[in-house]
C-alpha cells in the first residue's frame, strides 16, 4: 500500500511523458528536479556564492624557475636531502674558517639557516664534529652548459677528485649537458640578504634597498613558493645590509654569499623539464654542495 501511494505521489509531481531520447517512459526517480533557485544558491542565501576559479593565475612578473627546480618526491626524502646539503655546507664553512661560529660568520649564518629549517640540533653538532675530524677535503667548481644553453656552476666538496669528476661528467652526458669552461664569467660573487616578501610593494622594496645600502633588489621564492626579496650587495657589505634591514624591522630569512647571474637564459617548457631533471640528478650526487644556474622562467 505504501509503495502504491508513493508511485501516485511521483506521478502527481512529474507526469509520465514519453522521453524520445531513451525511447521509454522515465522512471519516477529520473523526473524529479530541484527548483531552479536551489541550483544556484542554498535556500538561506540571497546573493551569489563565490565559486572556485579554474583559470590560470596571472604571472607576477618575476622568475618562477624556483617552482620548477624543487626537489621532487616525498617531503621526508626532500627534508633528508636538504639536511645532507646543510651538513656539507657546514663542513665547507668549518674548512674555510674554523668551527667557532663567533669567529666564522659564514658558519654562524649557516647555523641560523639550519635552525630556521628545523634541522635537529644533534644533527648540526654532529656535522660540526665530523668536519673537525674528517680527512682533508678539496673544494672544486665545475662549469657546464645545460639544456637550452643555460649555464651551471656545480660546487663540490670531495675526498676523491677523480671519482667526483667522473661522476659529474657522467651526469652531464646522461642529461644532454656538457662541460663549459668560462661559464663562471657569467656569474658574480655577491652578498645576498633574503627577506620574506609578503605585503611589501615594489616601491617599498626599492626604498629599503636604498636605505640599507644594497645595490639591487630582486623577487624570488622559497622552497614553499612563498615570496622572497633578495637584496644584493658587495660581499664585504652583506652583514651591514643585513643589520640595516633588521634595524628597519625586516625579518631576515637568510644571508650569505651567492653566485648571481649577469645574464639569464630563457627556456621553453621542454628545456625547463630537462634542466630540472639535470639539476636534481646533480643535487643527488653525494659530493655536490650546491648548483647555481642562470635560468629564467616567467611561468
């Protein structure tokens, strides 16, 4: 009885007319439709709801290459790689200036970066101790030309020059890159101070650069694609610029010495993918400390 009553109710709501698209009468449950007003908004709303935008984001006008060259894979694996590279940079800093951060500004800055990346204190201390006890390591800079003609500087720290040189050449050859003497001439060794760039306009960043004594300011992004401002200065002025920015209330993300490109290489998407694969392979090499490039990508 209840089923018959339910069928009569459906017929009242929706007369059973022949559906030409399927060649039969529609089933009762196929012909119930929501009122038009309920399709757009819930009953309690009187104005349109903000919907998800599916169009591509507008280009911010600065280099998006940092989005391409990030280390791929699970976060834990990427975190482990980052800590390994920090350990190598600590060894290099200790080799150059000793293990006392009060007397070694480069080491002091590295330790600050380790803290900002939540690197365990025990891991940092172990890296410093191992650097003191490790057998002599040699530092080298390999120069290369990669996909699309981009230029790379590959900094290594090794106890076996022959092995490392063979590894680097093998990776370059496998990824359609070649050694390129003279690539270093396209880079300047400069001091760079990184500041979080949220809510800082271009005009304000230029004012900060002038007041702090920096030569230039450029937009960049960190590993999590958050905006950064990099204030570029002479190597001897990096700590002075850092102190000036802190005095103006700026939060410092990091500061140190970098290889800054003089000119950039603009690559298409296929070349960017190939360059990303090459740089990732180089960073996976145990002896590679850092890789610098002159790649520019607008999207």
